[in-house]
C-alpha cells in the first residue's frame, strides 16, 4: 500500500539554525500538508500546498517557515532560524484530488531545538 | 473558529472492556468528522469517518455516529484488545470552498489496554 514517508525521524539542532524536513507524499496525490504537535498539545495545521503554491496557512506559519516541492516527488518544510518553541513532532500529509479524499499521514519528524 | 474537544486522558482499560472516547466539536456549518489513530512509532492513520449527520462510521470494531444535535462524534468499541493501545484523535474537516481540506484536531486521547 502506498505510504507517505518522512526523513529524518529525529532532528536535533541548535537555536538559530536552519532545518529542512523532508517528505515524500503518495505519488498521485495533489494536496500536501504540514502539521505539528508540540508535546502534550493538539496536532495543529501549519500549511496546505496545491498546484505548486501555498493554498492556506495558519498563523503559526510565519516568515520563518517555507515549503517547497522541488522535484515533483519531495515536499519540504524549511524553518529558517529555529527557536526553542519550534520543538515538536512535524507530520506531513497528502491527499488525492477529490474533495472527500482521505488525508494520509507520514510517521513524523521529531524536531528538538536546543 | 472551528474546534474539537476530546475527553481528557489517558484511558486505561482491561482487555474486553467497553470503550468510549468522547468528542464534541464547534463549527460553522456541517463538517466531515474523523477519528485517526496513532500507534507507537507510526503516523496518524484514518480509523473511520462520517460525512453527514446521522452517518455512522465503523472500522475494526470501532464505531462513531455523527450527531448534529449534540455536535458530537463519540468513539466506541464493545470489546477492546491490547493491540488497540494507541493515541486516538478526533478531527473535523470542511471539503471544498477555501479550506483545502485542512484537518482540525482534538488533543488526542491515550488508550492503554492491559491483558
């Protein structure tokens, strides 16, 4: 069964450093998402991406964040200058083109900012 | 805004016990409702869904009914197994319009089932 994959599974970085989290969505999907979950809190929507552009973003997704689909298979989330409060589990998800299609999630990347 | 509230956890049960995890939502309009499950070390997996009022979603012995009048989507299972130990997330989504299908999640409920 096709699945969403994410790398790395765990990323440790120093405050102020840039990180790139990588995701490979399911190949024929058209919508792509990033969510995050700070330990002990809700899973929160960050951004959705469709037709090679951001379609919606939350207030969390400020200028420090960016997304890209550089080669038609990978979908990346970049955090330009990490803060301690960016420590969280980051989930990538993808969905087919139908309005009611299921979102499939990757296993997540745990980001720890020291 | 839209929001989802789940019962406080964690929930600890013995095998074969009855499970209920409460979920209520606040939304403008009529969203689709979902239960996702996260097993240790894995991503979120769709467990079941319902797209309109009075629909019942079911999968792997779990059920939930979309109740518009109480804005609820409680998860139930008649007899839990150790393998059901996981984190359960209730979520809502609007299809179409400007939402682009983003999910709004509850805080998750940790379920532990003992033999």
